[in-house]
C-alpha cells in the first residue's frame, strides 16, 4: 500500500488521527527533508525510517520504491508541509505505483491553498490552482492567458518575490483587480491582507512579508458584467 499523507502547514496540531496511525504502521516514510520531517515524527513519538524523496532525486528513486511496494512493504509519502502532489513531489511515484497495480490511498488533510481561498473573501464556487508561476519561460504566455480567466485564481509565491509578482500581475490583469495575500497560515503570525493588486504591492513594499505565502486573485469580469454589478450595488445602497 502506498499512502499519501498530508502534514501540517504550520501548526503541528493540524494532523489527523488517521495520518498518525498510518505513519506508525508503515515500513518506511519518504519525505522532502529528513530533518524537517524528523521533527514532526519525533513530536508524535513515531519511530520509522525516513528516506529522502524530493524534486532533485525523485526521477532516480521512484522505481526503487515501486519495487519495495511490490515486495509487500507499505510506504508513506509526506512533504515538509501540506499534501504531497500539490506543488510538491508525488506524481511520478503515484503514477508508477498505479501502473504497477499497487493500491494507493491519499488521506485528506492540510493544504495551504484551501484555507487561503476561503479566507480571501473572493468567490469560491469556481477556482483554479496555478501553484508557482514559471520563473521565466512561459511566464508571459501564462499571465496573458490568465488575464481573462473568469475563475478565482490561487498562486504560491515566496516573500522575496511577492511585491515584484504583484506589480507584474497588475500589468496584465489591471491595477484594480481585487486580491488577497494570505501569509503564515495556521501559525502564530497568520495574516490575510485584502485589496487591489496595487494596494497590496504598496502595502508589502512598506512592510516586507515573511513566511509562506498564498496569493488569491479575483477572476476576470467583462466590462458589461462589471457595470451591471456596480449598478446593482448602487441601487441597493439607495
């Protein structure tokens, strides 16, 4: 059995009883950083072999772990934080395991973009998750396409690139496009700042951000629909 096990994105209490039970039962635990995951397992007094499985070695080692699964071993895949496969390694191993006829279970649990999306106060009925934007190649093409995406969009970004990204996206989407920056979710200094892309860029220029960041941006609204919405709001106010 291959278990995909979500881990806390900050607060160590955000792990399920089932996740702890699985980690206690498996033969081995694959993780991005053995030091980071070692602290989590130690906190819950789980003593299992930890093996590095990350974006730099997954192409080399996933076949070995499929062999271990075929030999009857149960393996859990975790990441430093959140659900494996969501901007973290998992796909190659899951695909190979599925092709080999191995049973796979992905446990429900922590992931950063869901609480950020809900907390953004932007529409949640339809959304798309884009993860990290391409650093160079394909960035212009993607942002051009997303400029008219009607669904709410969710991105991950690093604190050192946040302001630059906000300014850049404003050039494609429009300075007044509404957005929210959710920072340090589930941690002591959790913060959500809402406003236009320009307002957010100005805010974080004055107050440089720290920690893990999720950027949520409102979808595109045609000028006609925006006019109707503003007219409806004005009538309600009267």
